[in-house]
């Protein structure tokens, strides 16, 4: 039986599977469309249309590609790969309006590269006619004069210090009593910055912001340890397995965040939280 040629992929079904994949990846991570809209400033109506492949609602493809890039980056996908997949499906879909053809640029005129006669040279300036060797000789003489002046001044100051030391009589003094050493007070902890250490005892998907900026949006595997800094606060948008994460902030251990398999959202740690964590330890 002769080999059958592979059937070309249907761009319409390709777009449908593209939107469904975006929605599936978002729901796996427990992210809502409102969260993406708030973070990317893209209308929730456009995000919903992108997942439903509603191209009548979506704007021109040049803007839709930007939506795909920001959506993919927020949920942790490869944004450039997803944009390329959208371009492939959209290029063959008759439902999507194509940009008008742009006329080619006019041909660049041929430049005249024939040799030109050399420009006439005028009378050189006064500085051009000065011998450079004379300038170097003057500079060297000035440098030697400066070194000689510095050596004379140094020797004079050394002689004056020696004479002053010989003129001062040696006075006998009583040894001052040695003060009893006391233990210095314990140094206050440096809380100018919030420093967090995150240790994973089990796999957990973590989305973390520091001072409003996303610093972690991935799965942390058991045995992995990461450190972060913030000026004002940390915010855990999602912790997929609360019992699998151990936190330490500025040397203070945070109590367990939850049970095994429990999902924790919108947990904030700032200086007020740090003070509350230290209070039980200081009262002991």
C-alpha cells in the first residue's frame, strides 16, 4: 500500500487548541483571569476572548501577539514559543484580518565612487609647525623640576621633625589603671532590608513578589534553597504545598504555613510580621 501523504494542519483547529492550552496551563497553576488582568493591565474581556478563540472581539493581530506574550510570561510559559505558535495559526486563518501589503522601498540610487582630486592644502597653523620634540623636552624638564622640588621639601620636613623630637624632654608618667573589661551589649539585628531564605522539603509551586515585583513563579523541588531581599515586604501569591516550604526572615524562623497539600494564597511578610514573630522568642 503506498504511503499516504501527511494531512496539513487545520489553522482553525490549531487556534482552538492554542486557546485551550492557555486556559489549561492557567487553571493548573490556580491563576484567575482577574489576576492576569490586574498584573498585565490587559482587559479581562480580551483575555477571555483569547482563551475562547473569539477573534471578532480581539483587536488587530499586532496587539493580540502582545497579549499572548504577556499572558504566557505571567503563567510561566515560554512567551516567544507561544507567540510563534499563534503566528503560525493566525497566518493561515481567513477569519483574522491580514495587514495591508506595504510597498517596497524605492531602489537606492547608485553612488558615484569615482576618485576625486585631492583638496588643496593651505598654510598650516602655528601649532602644526611647532616641532613635537621641543614640546616633549619642555614637558620632561618641567616634570624633573617638580620632582626635585618635592625632594627638597621632603628632606626639610624630615629635618624639622627630627629637631623637634630631640628638643622635647622625656616625662615619666604613671601607668593608668586598666579598666575592667565588660561584655559589649548584643548588637541589634539589621532590619534595614528584609532577607528571606526559602527551603523546600517537598515539591511546591510558588509565586512570590518582592516589593510588588515578581521574583519567583515556578515549581520549587525538594532540597532546593533560595534567598530573596525586599525593602518593604514579601507577598506569596500562591504556595501549592504549604507544608513543603520552610521560611526564615532576618534570622527568624517562620512557623509552618499549613498542612501537606494545602494551598496558601496572599500571605504577606513585612516588618510588622517580623516583630510579631520575634515577640514570643524575646519574652522567653
